[in-house]
């Protein structure tokens, strides 16, 4: 059975003290509860070790927002997958549209990052999705197919099985626009079909595919009710504990 997941992506928000306060609030809000989804928070690098220690034994897992495409060495300012793993983090968000757009991460770079994350026993949350012009031109299927083929369809079936996919319509991130639940289901089903064609039906059925793109408390239940939408990668709404908790509760 594939996992339902609600994952927060804090992006470049919250200093260390604010991040610890938010993680503590989330831990307290979920204490004694058994959510019907796995709960993950993706924090900036400087928070990881502190937050991972704080959340030990809780229902909340921790993710990095990125890792380097090099194993180690003279790469000033970079953070390797091994370093991320050493903090206690279990997941790593890779291929986010902001990394692709602002830091020019291409298929080859992301392929390296995915392999290094897996080699260090991190579970990648691998993001794919189209920009507004591509959606308007009806090219969204071609775009996500190329992104999968370029960076993750080289993996063995065993390694691919460790990956969580996150479909993010770039035109809906932070814009207040959201793909309709039908639009989300249509492309999620297409993505699952691509996985089935590459790795077989069983692996496709067990692959978690999250929706990312202005998912919030108001639309989460409708999105999550779709058969191929297995949860969300949440941006802005993950920065306030009550908002994030309301999305987790959409699975109840």
C-alpha cells in the first residue's frame, strides 16, 4: 500500500529560534494523535539537526530542502547528502521548481543529487511540473515525462521504489491559483501511468504522488479524495501550525 503524506516545505523562512518554536508547536499539536498520513517537515539546513533531535519519537519526520550534487570536497557553502543524513533527517526535497528556475538545476545535476541522496539512505521527494506557458500550450505531459526520464527513470526498480514524487504546477505555487482537483487527478494518473510503463503496475501503485501548488485547508480534502493524489507538498500553509494541522486533518 502506498503512503499518504503531508509534507511541509518551509523554504527560506524562519530563523533557527522561530523554526524550533514552530516544530515544537507542531509536535505538541500532534501529540497523542495518530494521523492518517505520514507527516514531514522540510526545513532549511541550519534547522535540521536541532529539529530532528526535537522531533525524535514524535509522529513528525524531517526533510532537507536540498542537497549538493557532489559527495564531498572543496565546494564552499554546499551541504552534502551525507551531512543531511547525519542530522537525523530521513527525506530530501529535490528538483523543486525554484531550484530549477533560480539555480539552473538541470536533469544531469538532479540525477546526481537523487543518486547521492539514495546512496546515503535519504528518501528523495522528487518534484516535477510545468510552468504557465507550458500548461497553456498543453505541454504539461511532455514536460513531466522529460523530467522523470532525465533524472529518475535511470534508477533500478528497487531504488525508484524509495522515491516520493511531487507534482507541482509551477503556475500555482505561491500564486493563489490551484489546479482543480480534476486537473490534478488527470496529471497524477498520467504520471502513475508513466511509472507503470517503466517499472510495472505494482511499483506504480505503490508510488506516492503528492500535489504541490497552493494546497491549503480549504482545498486539501477535495484534492486528497482523488484516487491518484496521495497527499501534498505544502509551502506557505506549512509555516503556521494550525494551517498545517488542518491539511493533515483533511485525511481524517
